[in-house]
C-alpha cells in the first residue's frame, strides 16, 4: 500500500512538474537544447543503446500506402464500373467536354478552321489576325478602364508579336481562357455552398487546404494517369490549382454583405435565390473580382508546370530552355509570360473597381460604337490576311530578340564575378546551411514527432498538437523522415533569409511613399515572374545544389514578407504614434517600442504566406538537384508512380498545414494580447 502511494505521489509530482514546465519561460530553451543535444549525438546514442531503429525508420515497419494507392488507381482506371458507364468512359467524356471549347478557342487564336487532315487539309476559316487580337484586347481594356489601360494592354500584346512569342503566347492564352472561367464558376459554386451550409464549409476547408498545400507535381501524377498526356490534363491540373482562392473569397465575400442589405431585400419580397443573385453577389462583386484576379494569376503561374504534361505554349518554351540551360530563350519566354500576366492582371483589376459601372455607363454609347468598329476591323483584317501574309501573322523579318543579350550578360557575370559568387556560396554553406542541415537530419524520428506535438500544443492547444504529431508520424511511417528533414532545413534557412531581407525592406517602404512605390513595383515584378524563371539565372550563376534552391526560394517568397511588413507598419494607429512622440520617443524608439509590437500580428501573417510560397517553390527546385520531398514528387512524376507521388505530396502538405496552423495561432494570440480585433 505504501509503495503504491509512493508511486502515485511520484507520478503526480512528475505530471505537475511537466505541466509547470510547459507553461514556464524555460519550456522553449529546454526543448531546443534537448533537441540540439539529441541531434548532435543521435548516432552515438543509437549505437550505445542498440536503437538504430530510432535514427532510420525500419523498412519492415513502413506503411505500404504508396502501393495501396497505386493499386487503387489501376483498379479505378481498368476495372471500376458504375453500371451505366466505367470510370475510363467517364474520364474520356470529361476530356471531350474540355477539349471541345479548347479546340474552338485555339482555332480562333491560332489554327483556324480546316477540313481534312495533313496535306489534304483545306482551310475554311482563318484564325483572327494578330492585329485583330490586339485591337480586341485594347478595346476591352478601354471598356473596363481608360485610354491609359488600353495603351498598356495593347502594347503588352504587341510585345508578344514583336519579340517572336506570339504563337506560343496564343497557345497559353487559349488554355487560360478555358481554365479561368471553369475555375471561377466551380469556385463560385463551392463558395456559395460553403456560405449557405456550415457543414459544407467545415468539410470544404480541409479539402481546400490540401488543394493549396499539396505540391502541383503531386497531383500531376494522378491526373496524368487518369487523363493521359495532353492539353486536357493540363487544363484539369490548372483548374484544380487555381480554383481554391475563388471558393474561399466567395465565402468571405458573401459573409461580409451587410445585414441591413439582406434585410432590405427580404422586406422587398425577394426570394432566397433573388436575394443571392440580385443583391448579395452584386454587393460582393468587387471582392469576387479579386478572386477572379487570383485565378488568372495562378493559371498563368501554372502554365510552365502544366507544360510537363502536354500544355505547350510559353511554359513549354521556358521548360525546354531550362533543360538546355538556354538563358536567353528561357528569359525571353519568361518575360512573355510576365507581360501577359501584367495585361490580364490590370484588366481584371479594372473590372473589380467599384466605380467601373458608373464609368462605363457615362461612355457607353461611344464605346459601343468602338466595339462595332473593332469587330468590323477584325473581320476585314482576318479576311485580308488571306491575301497579305503580314496581316495574318507577324512577319519574321520584323521580329526582335534579346536572347543573345541575356546570354552574353550571364556569361560576363560568370567570368567576371565567379570568385565572388563562389565566396558568397561558400560562406552561406559553411556558416548557415550545413549546420542547420546537420541539426535537422540528426533529429531521431520518435523525438521529432514528440517535440513537434509538444511545441505546437504549447502554441495552439492540445488538439492542434495532436494533429501535428500524427502528421509527422505519417511522414515517418511512410519512410520519408530523412527527406522531410531536408525539406525543413531548406525551408527554414530560406524563410529566415527572406524575412531578414523582406521585413526591414517592408518597414522602410511602409514609412516612405516614394520607397513604397519603388519597392512595390519590384515586388509586382517578382510576383508575376513564373516560378521556373527564377531557376534559370540562379543555376547559371551558382550551378545546381541546395544553395541555388535557397536563392530561388528567397526570390519567390520575398514578396509577402515585404508587403505584410509595409502593411503592418502603415496600419498602426496614428494616435498611438503621436502619443509616443509626445512622450519624447525618438524615431528609433517609436519603431521598436510602438510600431513593431503593434505590427506583429500582420508580420506573422506575412511569415505564414512566406512559408507557403517557399514550400511551393521548394518542390520546383527539385529540378536543380535538391534531395528532399520535392525530389520524391518529381521522381514519381517522371515514373508515373501515382502512389509515391501522392504520399510525398501529402507529406509536404502536412508540413505546410502544421506551419500554417501554428503561425495562425501565434497571430491570433498576438492580436488578443494587443486587444486588436481578430
């Protein structure tokens, strides 16, 4: 009896001590020191205690989830039968539905309408002339905005012709013109359902989280397996990638409609359907157009990745240049994507402005006449192009090229600054990257699972901690622990440096209007560049490896760190700043003691977005020699191994979800401590 009481007392003291430690200021130092000691001595301890299973998860214990998924996919494609149709017939029907409008748009922009095949083909209707397409784009911009926007959009499309990118650009535009409406409509419907039914919103949230955090390469594998190689697979992948923001923004926009507006609609006798279509959706139009803008940008960002499964167009040109290390060709094609992105971005922003309807109404008559003239000109130019080749397609002798300039510039940098680049690379590898890599790679998987659960539970509660621990255990039991630790190491150093550069830059820009304009223009450029474009100059200057991957991730993920820092510093209450000045604070003291503490919640949101973008780019850097989860996904894509691709993709998604939920919890707690609205 005495022994049992003693054991019970000792257990109670242990629980109280553990609870006190978890809520004390010593929690983080103790956890970090213990992890560092274990990571540094894990192999020696494993040898001494004969616990090598703790260092590398035993293959005999691994869960064969990848094989189960691959077998299920094979059964689905080859044997699944739903009575009236098989799964293969369903995918073929969906392919036909998508391919028909794509072929029609492509015929209008590039191919024309022909009868027959091969050399016997006879052209019935030609494609729209390049001058006609430029005219349509310019007038559409004028209708949405003003003459300045019309000139900008027209010059962007003229750039594509002038620099020899017209044909590829039209292939890309055809994909975007089909993928964007499908993504917008599907996202709008899902958002309306999530707004209308709370259960749908709860069920949809984790699905959208997975769609936004699973790497693109991961779901290219099953799409390729289901739909085959070609533009239809690329369209499906683009829609899946670009749709989630539209669904989320629709739900938020409908929830944000003022209750007074809804009450007025009910008082006027509107049915629920009339209230939705005639009151709520028009009231939320400006926010919904932000979602459309996001779908357009994500669709354009997807064009290079989709080219791996048959999209063609500018993405194919960039990917081919990357494989050949053709710096000039890659940058030219990448800049063409940027130019197209700028034109479509500004156009969608013009449609999202709340004053657009009044502005359009004021000049409706003149612009309707302009449309009539443009369509007449398009018909005349298209028909004239059959007799005057320079009207049908841009003459090759008029084409300019900057490819050689970029190539020579990069060669000059390599020759002149090679030693400098090598010293910079060696410094970061020696003093930052390799120590961090040794730390993460040395963490035993049981301790890694436990410490993740404890750390996340301390920040976000035991439910979030349990979820994080289970997600890390999923990675371990699928034999991907080592690859996951390399991913965490690369993400950590990249995000650390992106924040170290981006936050001071954003704080500086947020307090100076002229600097804000310059920095904002630079960030706009970084955000419109396709992710693959970053790899070409980085590889040319620093060769393949982790350092090149880190530089590419920093460039790609820098924008949110800068933008949120500028937003946070600008959103500080001016009255509090004035109170600090009245108390005699210097500008440095105001920044350190007043502005920065109040901007912390916004800075944490920026950190969250930086992590998300960093992880998405980290998967793409598998092309430059990283040995992480991204490489596992890319290998699965090249081998069409559906199960391995999905498991590796889910592992990256789980890391992203853990980071997202943890940083969001930190931001929420910070807002509560500061008394700010959530």
